[in-house]
C-alpha cells in the first residue's frame, strides 16, 4: 500500500451491539444484533456534519481507506471519499455500515443464532430496505447523530437513501440517489430470480444450512455473480475491453474457456464465491425486489414521496441499462411534484451500471459541487 495524501489511510472497523429486539417488516423478530461500521473524518461539536453511505448489493462497511499496510485495494468507494475528494473527509464525518443480513461482520445468516448455538442459516429472516434504515437509525442514535447532513448511495444504496427520506424525513438534510430506481422492473426481478435459482439449486446449498455440512454452494454463487456482472457492464465496455479476443488465437471446438470475456467472468465469479455468503446474496436480491414505496399509495410515486423534506441530487448514467436514466427521471418528477429542491444529472459514461463506482471526472465534479453546497449549509 502506498499512502496517498487523499486517502483516509488505515481504518479499523468497529462493531455496535444492540440488545433491544427488533421486529422486521416480515414480522420476524431478532432478539439482538450487531452492526459493523467504519468512520472517516471527525464529527464536529454540533454533530451536524455526518454523512451516511449506504452500500449496494455486494458492498459492505469498508467504503474507503485500507485495513492494513498490506492491502492491495482500498474500500469500494475510495475514489469518492477522502481528504479533498468529492465527499471530503476534511469537512465531513462519513459512516459506512455493513447492513443487517450482511456477511462482513454484521449479524447475518452465517452468524451464530444465540438460541441454537449454530449459524442462523435458513432461519435468518428476510430483510428489507425498511429494516436496514431502521437499524441504521439505531446506530446513528448510539453515535449521537440526530440529523445527517446527507445520506448517499448508489443502486440498492440509492433505494436506502429514498427510504431514509421517507421514514425519517426530519433526520436527512440531503439525499444523493445515484444510479438507482423507485422499484425494480420485471426484467430486473427476473435477473435476480435466475441468480437465486443458481444458488438454491446448487447441491451444496442444503436449503440454506450448508454451514452444518462444511460446504459452500460456490458453483451457484459463482453463476449468480457471473450473471449479475454481465448486467452491471455495458455492451460497449465489454466490446472495448474484451471484444471477441480468443485466449489461444484459435477456436478449440470445446466448452472450456476460449474467449477473454469468458475468462474474465469466471475469474470474477470465483473470486466472489470465495468472499461472499450465498444466503446474504439471496437476502440482498430479495430486498431489491421488494423495494417499492409507491405500492402502498396506489402506485402513485408522487404521493409516496410526499413525506420527504430533503434536498436531492439524483444522478444517472447514459449506458446504465439495468437502472436506466428513465428510472431516475421518475424519481425526479415525483420529487418535483412535491415541490422539493432537486438537482438532476444524466452523465454520459460508457461503463454501464458500474459507472457509479468509477472515477469519472464529470460525475465527481457534480458530486463535489453538491457536497460543497452541503458543507456550506452545515458550516463545516
């Protein structure tokens, strides 16, 4: 690791235990739970400069910096967060949380169920975006943060931002909703179901209780990640990066890896299957499927977003076909219908859905300008 002045440096994760039972949206009750989180920057005396970062499907609390000097890669949004970066830790106190049901330290399916002394496995309840926001609010309470200067997230993280502004409208000054949607399309739900079926039908899945068998459903998780990865990239990026390049230069007339794109997808799938929990993948995709704030308002998104009070920055990317710009424009229209302060940017970018993770200069300048406005507002 080469220390850079714009890096938050080496960061130690923290854990918070919650003893009070929580009733989830499904009606299931967790008697207690833990949330793992990281913080960057300093909380000001007024506690007005806190920023919550909500992670997407495969994200976690490790948003920026490094865990050790040996780390080769920083946190998943390190290009966005740090001293002098668009979300500037010289001004803001930034919090990243591993959501409930996760597999990077927060209570989830691989955690020990105190009632049985064994991993929860299939007994871990389905969680929703609502549930995550409730638990994030509990963490904020413990940290003494009444109001966030901003809640920020991309993709599934953007859905959490929207939910924050509806569940706790007075606790969010600004919401940054990036590469997201007010609900999934049927096509997106279909992709998620195919991914889940790949996991569930893996012989090593054992109905979700694979921990007791000393195995993991790596084949299913690998296929799920390969499918997901295809949808995160644009055709142009795959074409430019891999094209139809053959590894050996010739057809092999078999079913082993021949094209570079096949090699790339299998590598990504294998890497993911080594580090992510299959049950958590199922939970995260279900949370995506279930998110639909307009459902209880006769599918009227404008009515559903009525409680929101925050200012908003909504960002989409031209090549994102999984969370297309038209979906962000639905959010913008519904917010404007409620006379809210909304800025919208549709960024020309080639990377597809993954563009929200990329260090695109135009995109970063937009976020930087908005966050400078937030910093002035909270005088930090």
